[in-house]
């Protein structure tokens, strides 16, 4: 019997961009019996998972899947602060949540979780989807291509996140997987 060597709290915000890749990576990591992933989903994240037809996949794959009721329910801030988890990952991270974290606004489950986690010693990894200048192509829930442009304010907010003590900002979901693999 394998023992859990890495316990991860994984937050999902309401980004459709990179959501499929993120769920695929989570499922790949979860195949390793030494990794435990508890999933915490924002209200908007739940909507997006339904739109992209990923909700059932997430609910069936993971033992713990909790959806935001408010900034403190389900209660994850305390367990993150005291080291119940080895890592808090928020991926994908919307521009809205990036801005809130960058400016210390803690009015959602996941923005509060990040802020409170940083008061302890648990590591935080963020994957903001709006972090590169220019235009990108992403897919809608019905697989239509759409081009979106990253705003200057979104780039500024991600730079603020990069400078925050205790936060690692990654540029791809593969980078999240690489970091987790290095911790095992």
C-alpha cells in the first residue's frame, strides 16, 4: 500500500481558457497513488466546468470536490495555514481573481484561500491565464475558436503576483505538473 506523500488543495476559478488541459493534468497527477488532490471550485468555476462538460469527470475522479458557498465556506483557509496541505494550486486563475489576489481582496473562496495560505508556510502556485501580451486563440465550450487579447492591467496584476512572497506564478499547466513531480 502506497502512502500519501503529497497532499494538494487545488482551486479552480471560472476560466474556460486552459480548463481542459488543467483537468487532464489533475487526472494524470491523481493517477499517482502517493498524491492526494482535494478540489475546491469557485461558483464561476462550477459554471465553466458544466459548460465545458467537465463537471461529471471531476466529480467522479476526485474524492473531495467542494464548491464555494462564500469566502469562508467550505473552510480551507485554516487547514492551508496549519500545513494540512503541502501545496495550494489555483489553476486556471482568471484575470478577475488575479487582480483580487494582487490587491489583497479576499472576497471569494479562492482569493481568501490564497491570502490566508500566505500567512502560513504552505506553498502557493498560481496559473493565471491572462499573462502574456498580445492575442491568443482559445476554444469555447462548443469548440469554436475565439481570439482574446490580454489587457495591460492584467499583465500588471500578474507581475504583482510574481513579486509576492510565497507565490510561484507558472506560465503553463505543464509547469505545475513539473513542480509537483519535483516535490514527490
